[in-house]
């Protein structure tokens, strides 16, 4: 009896949804959930629906544009790389060459 195996093509491809890549899907979902909570709190606080609804629509549109722009600008991992690069030091200062001259003379025991 022959077995039929499915081949998982694109296993290493990033998750995409409507043009959003990777973590930007979660950012959009979190933003929309936050807007839902803001609307619910405003409704419970008896803020006029005529004021609340246009505000939520404008903020939702802004969230969509910002998240899609970030997704297209940075790609899947680009924003993490951008913020990581900002944390790198511009200069490395050392007062002695001893650190570098002793590198080739050290013997490390590898457990053999």
C-alpha cells in the first residue's frame, strides 16, 4: 500500500495577510482591539455616539495606514534590525592592546 505524503512548500516563508508581514499582523490586531476597548469605555461613559464613532473611524484609518506603511518600509524583520542598530555604540574605546595580543595565546579546554 502506497503512502501519500504532502510536501510543505514555503515552510520558511513569513506569515502574510493582505500584504502585512510577520509581526505587523499582531500590531494591527492589537490596535483594533484597543480601539474596540476605547469605544466600549466611551459608550459606557455615555459619550455621544456622534462624537465617538467618527473618532474611532479616524483612529482606525490612521492605525491601518501606519501599520501598512511600517510593513512596507521595514519588511518582516526590518524594524527590529532598525531599533537594534540604534542601540549599537558608535565607538569602542580601549586603553590597552593587551586584550587583543593575548587572544592568540589562550588555550581553551574543550572537554577532550
